[in-house]
C-alpha cells in the first residue's frame, strides 16, 4: 500500500513539473543581474491593450516611424519595482477614438540601478536620430544623456529588440519622465 502512495506522489510531482501554466514576470528573477529571464516576456507577447495588465502602469510611450504606415509604439511600463519595455502594433481605434494595441515583443523586466532611467524616442546613435532606440541612462542634469547602462533597437518587422553596443548612443533629456 505504501508503495502505491509513493508511486502516486511521484506521478503527481512529474505532472506538476510539466505544467504549461505561464509563469509570472517575477518568477524567474535573478538577484545578481536585476532582470528576469527571456522566457518571462512570453506572457506579454500577444496581449492586447487596453486594458493594461493588473499592476502595470505606463511611464512613457511613443510612436515609431511615419504616420502613414503601420503604426508601432514603444511603451515603458512600471510593474512594482521593475520596468518592462514592450513594442506594440496598432490594431484599431474604437468608437471613442481610443487606440487598441497588440504587444509583439517585450524586453525582460529590468530593475534599474539607483539614479538611472529609461529613455526612448529621442535617442541618437553616432549623432543620427534613431527613435527605435530605447536605453537605460544615468540621470544627469545635462541636455544630452551619455552615460548608457544598456540599449536596444526595436525592429517592428522582426518583432524583436536587438541589444546595441553602447558607444555613440545618447538621448536628449527633454520629454523624460524624471
């Protein structure tokens, strides 16, 4: 009889370990790096907004590219002590004129070092404007922020964020949330 219970227990553990339930954004957080693993971003990709997921609040958002083409946007979202960046594609405007979006890519949630913030839509790479760049910069009391912690380039066609080398990237301080 005891062997049956042990066998049943082992089978139950095996089933639980194979569960396909999505994990929360905080489930795979690394204290060492301050980020959550890539797999946690899957819970965002495919979501449609509004409404925002519970506990999430937009910090900054901006459109990418010309107005006459497909509309894509970048949004930096606060979720507790973390920041999440996602890229969205415009689906439609409702009868009230409110935009409805589908998230097509997301960066792993980030915990920013003290004195750092996200910037995007106003960044340059080698002195060329590139609104598709989103970066983490040290907050400075200068017009141009140059102390880059991390940077990515949004690619709407591939639905990805590509990491960028930090040399030559700067952002204009105007329009930042802090």
